[in-house]
């Protein structure tokens, strides 16, 4: 059994659907292959909160992206600006200046225009109140370069893109896993697919690989990320097992990027092995800058206030995984609990509370209680209260003289009730993948494009190393998805 399309897209998340929509816009026939059943469609994008990092000049630009922005919103909010130069600086800084200049240039320069294009496909956006701006003195101020999210979060983004695909006549096959690329010296000519238990060949003039990284493959995690990574939880889909990368490598593609690196966060210690769509992103715990984190020995091990959480959360999961027992506890007191994000209030949360630190110490499972109390005493004594606490800026309120100082948002843990949240490592996506050029064409090991093969999303290597700025994953998926779709359409027309 076989059939034929101009462009076949492997994957059905944000990057894949942007590619499919861009290719269809160019007038070619498009098939999307989704290995998940329809109820679990959307890859990792479905599990996100929908934040997208975009360069903008001010509130007027944001009003173009978000026409629903009211005069009241504008009056009560300092949206600031996030110029392209700042985006470049943040991306370079958190990746230790290893990010590909060519890919970074495309990501930053095309971020705003890509989101405006997404609006034409039915995607709506809104400000990230509550998670990215706190009300101080009756006014909200956005921080950390992250202001906009998709309406309805990740699920809303995926539903909007799928609705757009259906509207434009793009066919989607569910429970259809791509197994192999059909290729020869002239390039890729199709995909071997197992659809609902039956194997078939889908001929194609161009193929877009947008099937995510290998984070759901415990064997690959251990092989490439290192010892202990088989023990990490997977934040998102169970279907991202590296198939797209494997198929491309078998066709001669060049491996590229930070293969030993990944996006990994603090995640509820008792969360399931893979993401749960009924909870979505709720197992994350990202308010640690306002408290402290201790390991099983009762000791702090990281600067919780090193930077806005947007620039630290994607690397702190690795640090938690390296602790004894692969867990930590986040501890807060009443002074800051009103600042905790919504994910701290879900029903399925590993939480303890107490009216005294001694009682809390006894409830922190697997933690040395005496050492914890000693750590709290030492920490409290080291807090310099001269600077005013302000969650909207890097306030410089810090400790001094500790083995691991806290450099911002340091408050004494002294006001009951006290709360503790158990976290482990949750891996989001892997950073290693395929080398692509500025047209998203996959490059082979000789340095040449593979005919008819393009790629986008998490399986593209070279953008992220060690860490990433929050919201850049969905933005890069959209930018390079759109580029990949246009490139695939050009390749298909050239091969007609």
C-alpha cells in the first residue's frame, strides 16, 4: 500500500504544524504524521504553558500581537520593551556564547513577524500576568524578557494550529509512526510509515522532520546525557524517542549541537514517569527564587536568586538530579507564599506545611532534620535586609559569607506558616540534534544539504547549549517551522 504527497511533515506539535501551514500556504499538498493518538496529539508543545519569547519595541507592538489588550491593561502595566539586541544578549549569555550565530539571527529577527503570521492562522496571544509580572504598588511590571503566551497555553496553541490545518485542507494521520526515510543519491523521496499497525510507504517530494528530541528515550538519555539521566522524569510526551533524529542520521545527516545537554527543571517528586495532560505543566515548581532549596542532607546547594527564573529554571533540573536521591525540597514562609505560581496550588502536589520550623523539619521526607534546622539558622543570619525586597527586579537583597550565597530576593525564613515542596528533575527536551542551514535544510556529513529534507523544532541542534531563555523553545519551533515549510514547498516544486 502506498500514496503520495508533495510534502510530508513528521510530527504534529508547534514546529510541525507551522511547517505544514507554511507549506500549504505555498500551494502544495501536505500530510502530517502524528505517532500519538488524537487525544495525545501535539508533542511537547501540548504540555507547555504557551509562553513565547519575542522581540518587541513597546506596548504598540504588543497591541498588534494582542488586539484584545485593553486601555485598562495598558494603564496598569509596565510592559517595557524587549529589543532584538537584548534577545541576542540573553540567548548568547545563557548558552555561554555557543549558540549558532546564523540560527540565532533568524530566531531573533523573525520572532515578531512569525507571531503575526501565526495570528493569521488562528492563534491568539495574551499577556502572561501572574507568572511574569507581580502587582507592586498597584502596577504590574513584566520582567525577564517574557511577556506573551498563547491563549489557552500549550493546549490552546495546539488546538488553534490543528484547527488552522483543518481549515486549510491539511490531512493529519494519527497513530502513524515514521520508521524510515526513503532516500537515494538525489535525496529523500518519502517515508516508511506504520499506521495503526500496518506498514506502508508514503511518497513525498520533500519531508519535514519535526518530531522532537530524544528525552522520552531512557536509553538515549543515559547514552548522551550521562549516568543517572535514566532516573529523570519526562515533563512532556512519551512519544519523543528520537525517531526523527535517528532516521536522518541513517540518511547521512550531520549530528550537531549540545548532545550532552538538555532543558531540565524542578518537577514534582511524585509526578508520573511521563507528562499527564490532565495536569499539563502543573508539576513544575518555578517559584524557588523566593525561597530556598535544600537536599537530603539538609543543605542548600544552588543560588536560588542568581537570576530571574526564566534564565535559571531550565538548568536547575540537572543540579537537582545530581543531589543525593535525585530530589530537593523548596521551602517558603508566609512572607512570600502569595507570590507562588499557580502550579503550587494544584491538587496533585507533594507539599507539607507547619507552624514551626522544627515541625516542618520532621515532615521533609528523606531530609536530615537537624542539619536542615542548622542550615536555616545559618542562612537567616546571613541575610542582609538593607535592600528592599522586590520580586519584579533583581533587587540585590542577598546573603553574605555562605558557601552558596543567595544573590537576590533573600528573605529570612522566619514567619509561619512554613511550606515545603518536594521536587526532582523533569527533562523537557534535549539540545542535541541535526545540523540545518538558514533555510532549515538538513546538512549531511559532507556539509551539503540532503535533497528534499528539512527540519525544525527540538531536533534541530546548535541553538541551545547548557541552558536556554524561557519561552525560546516555542518561538524557535514556530520560526524554524515556518522556514522549513517554505523550504519544503520550494523543494517539492523544484522536483515536480
